[in-house]
C-alpha cells in the first residue's frame, strides 16, 4: 500500500492525516501532524496502550508540538494497535523506528533533523536504535522512564560500556598485539550466525551468553581459535561458554614449562628447518608456531608461544 498523501503543513487537529507505511513486510499505521519546521519528532509508543489512557497523551503531545511548528509522526509498531505483524519486544523494533523516520522525512521533505520521543520500553527502544543505527538524522531524544534491565539490554550495556572502557586500556592492546585476542576469530563467530540467517536477538545463543564468550577470550581464558569451537558447541547445546570450557577442558594454558618443552621437541624434530631459519628464512616462524600449537592440542596461549619461541630461536641465531 502506498503512503497516503498529506495536506500542506498546518497546526490544527484537522490537518492530521492517517498514513500507512511498510516495515519488514508488514503495514504500519501512524498519524502525521504536519508543520513547517525542519526539526521533526517521531513518537515511539511503548507497550500496548489503551486509546483513552497514555495514548491520549501522545495525541495531545503531537498536537502541541505541531502547533508550535514541529511536524510529528506517532505510530503503532508491528503487532501493536492497528499495525500488522507479530507483537515483539522493544529490543526488536529498530526496523519499525527506522521506517517511521524515513516516512516522516518523506512526507515532510523539509525535515533534516529528528528527535525521538519515547515512554518506558519505547524510550529503551529509542536508545537501542541510536546504538544500532548511528542515524545522523537523530539530533536528540526525549525519554520518559526508560527500561534498562532485561537480558538483552544488560548484555548490550556490558558489551558497550565494559569493552569500550577496555579498548582505552594499554593492557588490552598489548594482549591484542601479542595474539591473545584474535579479531579475525571473533569475526568468524558472528559469521556463523550470518550463515544461519539470524541475529543475536533470535539466535540459539542469547546476547548475555555471547557477551560471556567474548569476555572469556578477552580475559585470556580461551584463545580466539578455541572460541570458535566453543561457539559452535553453544549453538548445538545452548549451554554457556564457561560451562562448555570447563566440561571439555578447553581452558588455555600459559604454563611456560610445558610450552618450552613442546617447543624444544618441535625444534629438535625439525633441525633442517631450524638451519633454514638461521640462514634467514624467517617465514618458517609461522611453521614453528603452528607445530607447537598442534603439539599442545591448541590449548597453549598464542601470545606465550610466540614470545617463548622467538626467544629460543633468537638464542640459536649466529652472533
């Protein structure tokens, strides 16, 4: 269904017009209050509303804003009120908010900036929209009583705030450079979800458990390559990362004695390659690392392996 045409901007209730717009295959119903300003407002409704209850306040708010010159769109998200689709939690309505913003800007072409107004879970949904989309059109939010506690919002807060803080710490970057954190391996984890056609919200692994897996990698409990194995086990069993690591003995080791013994065995078994390395074929370093990790069943801390192997090979180089 095409979006209904709106009259010229006005400030009275009679200027309001219902509109229908698409979102992920569903038709959403909204009311647009036209006005001339280039700053518009999208009202994000919370949970199910009685038309004579909180919804009435949205009507009055929209009319007051329009009378002051600001265009407003209030609408029902999928599964709410008069809109189509299945009802869903505030964690999953980012596409609905995006469609509403696009519709307001299309219907009021002068709009260049948008403020999101939300109540309760609608306020939380507005915050999640900002985090997920980084929409440059959003210049402000007006939030009334946002909900901040749920498995999804807690996990997102942990990832956003804990890991953002960690990225500012020198110790994290030292671990990253040393190989203790593998960005490529972490990317592969979420590639598995993409192949399944799923996101964190609808995956067999909830966001809190995904955050737990990332935390194990960042803290050095498991390596990046181990994390891929743990992630696959989580998809199959639904168990937490820590439970799988303990049950399967996947905790990585930084025991230098065991790692040194494995390195000595590898170097002794590949004396010819050691000679080549001493002659300048430094690319063989990767071969020695791989053989050492294999000998340690993949459980050795990669950063420790690199450091110990480099030290031993340096000692073998001609002075």
